[in-house]
């Protein structure tokens, strides 16, 4: 099992929302720049990844408060 020091946990939790925003931007808003048709499935994947990464950041922060 991976055990993170509090400093590493805070840094990782700080960077996860940045990753979430990149996924949302690429998979949802990036489709407006493409020549193809808008894909609802790809957009939902982008939103789902955003929720997943932000949720992971919240869990990391909450887990850091317990230790």
C-alpha cells in the first residue's frame, strides 16, 4: 500500500483538480474545435473523469485530516 507523507498528499491533492480540468477541456470543449460531430459519449467521459479526479482530491484532503 502506498503511504504518502502529509506534504506529498497535499501536493498531490492540489494537482488533481488541474488534471481534472485538462480532461474536461480536452474531452468536452475540445470537441468544438474538431471537424467531426459532437460526441455525447466522449463529453460524458470528460465529465466523469472530472468528477473522478476532483473526488480523489477531496478524499486525499479528508484522509490527511485524520492522520
